[in-house]
C-alpha cells in the first residue's frame, strides 16, 4: 500500500476529536449498544429487587419496629426480615449479572465491528490512501475473512474475567489485612493503611489489562485476527507507537476527568434543593445530568478510539514531530592584521634631525634669559 506525500504532520488526538465531532453517527453507534445494555441491566436489577422484596414476609411486630424510627429497632427488624432469604437474593443477583454479561459480550462485539470499520474507512478516505494491491490482501482489513465476532466475544469474555479477578482480589486483600486488626487488638487504621496500596495495585493491574484487551478488539475488528493474535498486535502497536498512543489516552482522559468534575458539580444543585423541590423534580434533574454525562463520556471514548485508528492507519513518518531546523553556523572570518610597516616615515617629528620652529624659538629665548643673568665678569 502506498501513501501520498501529505507534506504535513498529523495529530492523532486532534483527528480523533475531529472525527467524533464531524461524524455523530460514530458516537450514536457506541451509545446505542452501551445504553441498551445499561438499560437492560438497570431494569433487570430494579425488577428483581422489587420481586425479591415482595417475597419477604413482614409481621406486624416487625412493621412496628420499622415505624419506631429507632436505629436499633430498625436494624433488628431488618435482620429478622432478611434472615434465611439473603442467599436467595444473592443467587438471583449472580444469575442476572451472568445474563447481562452475555448480552454485553455480544452487543459489544457487534458494536466494535461496526465502529472500527467505519473509522477505518473514514481515515482511509481522509488520508487519500491508494487502493490495496492484490499482494497485500493478507494484511488488508477483511470484511468477512476470519471469525471476527467469535474473536471479539472471546476478548470481551477475558475482560469480564479480569473484572471478576479484580473483585476477588479486593475481597482477598480485605481478608488479608483483617488479620492485622483483631478483636483482641483492634487496629483499624493500620488495616486501612495496608489495604489502600494493595487495592491500588489490584485496580492498576485490572485497568491495564482491560485497556489492552479493549485495544486488541480494534485489531480483531479491523484485521479479522483471532484473540491471541489481536492481543499480540495490540502489544506491538503500543510498543512501536508509544508516544502517539500515550498522547491520545492522556488528552481524552483529562477531558473525561473534566467532564466528571463538571457533572458532579452540576448534579449537586438539584440535590441541594431536595428539601424545597418535589422529589420527582429532583430525581428528574439528577437523571438528566447523569444521562448527559454518560453521553459525553461515550463521545470521548469514540474520540479516543478514532485517535487509535488514526495512529494505526497513518504512516509513522507523518506522526513524528518535525525536526527543528539547525541554525546556519558560519565560520568566523579571522580579523585581518594591520600591515606591518617596513619603511620608516622620515617626516615624524621625533625622528627628524631638524627641530621644529616652536622648539627652536623656545631654545632661543632660554639662551637670552641665560645671557641676562650671566656673570658680567664672565
């Protein structure tokens, strides 16, 4: 595949934001499968919660304790109500989480195929790339070659397994630091200090693996590679284009953090007016701000994905910063020494044999003065 000489350097971060802004269909494709999965999970959770609460028997005595407004009595009533039925609720929650995970794996795989291939076509047209030669068919993006959907489902399954492993790791860390603080010698401060770095390492490891598997999905959707080859391509891609990938991730991450701070600041206004406004109005305001934040987050994710595709489709020479022009140093010309005088100027007063007139006149006056003060007898 040959590339034209564009005569300019390309910023993947700017191109990613520009693609997400100019083509809202990319963001809508991401929002569609993400929000469908999220809405399904939310509906299933609240429906299961309501159905689970309806199965709990509440006696008149427990109802009396709940209406007493005493924390101790309310706690005793809740413990008696949930006794023997909490395991059933956790089992139902686990089953619902498994079903939602299966839905997310397939919906995410289909959405990734659509989004990545649309971005690849967009940047190939934008960069004015030539058509693929027949001999390059093995490295060209395939539309039907290879089990693309199967590879992406496997990658999504690995992402779910890493999340489960992270949760189990956090639980294990909590149990481990619990041995430091016992009933005989309670040390909650020391246990918290030990838990924080362990939790940080676990979250960092999960975040790195999740990002790598998400990046591998781009190669599975673009090249039709299997799961292991897609992971290998993602590692190679990050190693060869570390600077560009880091720049795209950093700027989109800063934008995401800014959006989160703004959303949390805005959502505090309706919550602060909860005592003055009706509950439905407060709930509607919080819901609108939350949905707006999710939409902005999906837009930023699309911009980041577009930046990665831009790095992948752009020649490496166009991503390197232009070298600074070297200053034109000129060797200084040596100063010409004054010519050595080889002859003697005979007109110099010092070298003249004949005294000048002013000097001669002074000598004559001195002779007169000497002659006046001379001894007469001499």
